[in-house]
């Protein structure tokens, strides 16, 4: 990981892209049930908030490098899960 700034950009770009996919799907399928795509959007926004709160955490971090590595790995795993859900729409 190069920097905290780049990790924040990765989070913003990745989860923003997933939100864009869901928004576009909703626009193209206006007559469909939106509950599944809204659930994906909610999960993406909650993940975004959770990861940024963990980045900005000031206390209880014993190993900073491992802390940010775990955040990066969690972003990857949650993004893959959200993309799989979005692709199943």
C-alpha cells in the first residue's frame, strides 16, 4: 500500500463504480422491482462508511501496516461480493 490517500481513493472509486452500476440498472429497468438493487446500494454505502471510519480511527492500532492491509483486503472481498450481486440483477 502506497499511502492512506490512495487507499481512500480506491475505496471511493471502487464502491462508487458499484453504485453507478446499480443506478444505471435502475434507469434501464424502471418497471422492475428495485428492492435488490437498493439493497446493494445500501450495502455499498455502509461498506464505504465503515471502511473510512476504520481508516480514520486514531486509537487501539498496534500495527499500523497490518491495520491498513486488512482494510484493503476487506475492500477487495466486499467489492467482489457486491459486484457478484450486481451482476445477478
